[in-house]
């Protein structure tokens, strides 16, 4: 096919809009997707950080601490500065709550029409009237924690309502405190359904909820007297799978009029026709360049996501390596214990032999000693007759001594006073 004919074929393709299909990250409503939340630790791009005057959320490398571990009764929030233009979206939210056994507080994920000026830092119990959606994570119900969903069109004042808890349209139990890891909350808004998933498990779902576009995302937290510390690790907003992104419209280049024929039947100058064809080709080249730029941006997003997955994979690999080394130590200790058991099993026969010898010696000693003592008593003890004779002689001797004493006393001189 000749080049001019090929260019004419390209001109016949409508270039009304360029659609890039597939799921992509909405950067203006996202933070924590990569290794660092903030490039300079002074702020989050496209987000506003606010506190209650006594507390300013602490921005670290990989997380935002909305409420500190101490003291209590503190509030903090982060709010997107740009509204969400998409009507179908998915939010991946990672958080962690730590505190003492009787600690308390609540965490809210907001999607509101007016965003930060309407809420700032209040909780679901102190907000008043609002227009939008609120997901509340707290210890309501006394079952170790739970997640509840609230909606309002601006007509209900939650601050003055006598039973705010009864306004929830969905809930599920979820023990979120002191897990030692971030919890993963996913909120999905599709054209025909709304769903909340926590740690891979469906929390609640509805086909009657459809949130409009143009609202602002935000996260706020409040701690009690005995405080819970709420930390945010990631807030990533993506489009729903299959949703297309439309680039700015570009009008097709105007069709060039056919070359005019001169009275003699000759066409216009061939150089003019070639210049017009080159101009059309330049327009097509610019359009192709814009397409490549969009594709490059999509590839950058994919590359960042791959980097994030690679970092997570490395961390998991290090954790597994640590566990494997720990298991090796346990195996070594188990082998030593088994060796000691085998040694004791080898000596068990000798112990039995020694026990038998001691038992025989004891029985032999008992029998021999009894017989020997009986023999000694029977052969070495004095006879009873001899014993009686000795006693009689001893008594006679005493009697003789007594008689002699009396005689001497009687024959002696008497003394008178």
C-alpha cells in the first residue's frame, strides 16, 4: 500500500476519544501506595492533616498516627483536598489500633459532599448534620469491636439525635484491637452494589446504595480517657475493574478539498499536495504521541505497584527466613533431647542391674543378720542358774556384812549424857 493511501485510511478512523481500559489508581485520593507516605515528612500530597488543637497527627515514614498512645481525649484527621470524579471506585484502607486492655476510641472513614469544612475532626456522635457516608470502627456492642455503616442526606442531626446507633444501615463484628499487624478494610462502590470487606471477609453488602461522585474522602479518629492509638498505613483509591478512563477529545483533522483542475485538465502542483499530506501526518503523529504518553503513565502506575509488591515480598521473605532459622534452632534442640533420651535408654539396663544387685544384697543382709543375732543370743548369753547363784551369793554377802556391823556396835562402849 502506498504511503498516501495509508494516511488516507488513518484519516477515516474516528478519533473522538481515547479510552484506556483497566483499573488504575486515583492519585489525588491516594497515599501510602509506595514505600513512603510523604516525600518530605512535612505533609501528604493532595491531603490535609488536622488535629484538635491539643494534638497534631504525627507523620512518619510509613504511617500517620492520628491519636497518640498518651494522653487520652485526642482527635486527628486527614482529608483529601480533591473530590472524587469517578462514580465507581474501590478503597483499600489499612489501619492499626493499639492500647491497654480497657482502652477505647473510634475511627471513621468518611465520604462527604463538603469534605473537611463540614467535619474536620468530630466523630459520628458529634458531627451534627452531614451529607454522605461514614464507616465507624469502634467497640460498640461489647463484642471486641465492630464496623458499622451510616448514611445521611443532610436532614438528620446526629449530634442531637437520641439514638445514633440505631441509624446504622449495616454492621459486622470485627476484633481490631492489638492484633500486632495492620487491618485491611476494603470499600467497593460499583454501579449496582456497595460492599465492605475486612481482612478478606465480607462485612456487609447492599444493592440499594449508590454514592454520587464529586465527594471527598477523609479519615478521623478520637480517643477516650484510656486511649487507643489509631495509625493509618495506606489509603489507596482505584477505579472499578473495567472502568475506562477518557482522555481529552481531539477533533479529526479537516478533510482537504480535492485538488482543483486547471482548464487544461492539469492538477495543481504536486509539492502543495505533499505538504498537505505531511501536515495530516504530523497531526496523526501528535495524537499517537499523546496515546503513548498515557500508556507510559499507566506503565508507571503498574511499575509502582510492582515495586510495592516487591517490597512486601522481600519483607515476607525475611520473615520466613527468620522463622526458618528459628525452626532450625528448635530442630537442633530436639535432636539434643532425643540424644539424651537415647543415652538414658542405653543406661536403663545398667540401672536395672544395679537395682537387682542392691535388692539381693538387702535381702541377703536381712536374712544373715537375723540368723547371726539369733546364734549370738543363744550361744553367748549367760545361763540362768549362774545368774541365780550370783544373786544369792551377793545377798549372803550383804547379810554377813550387816551382822558384823551390828556386833561391833553392840560391843562398843556406850556413852551417857
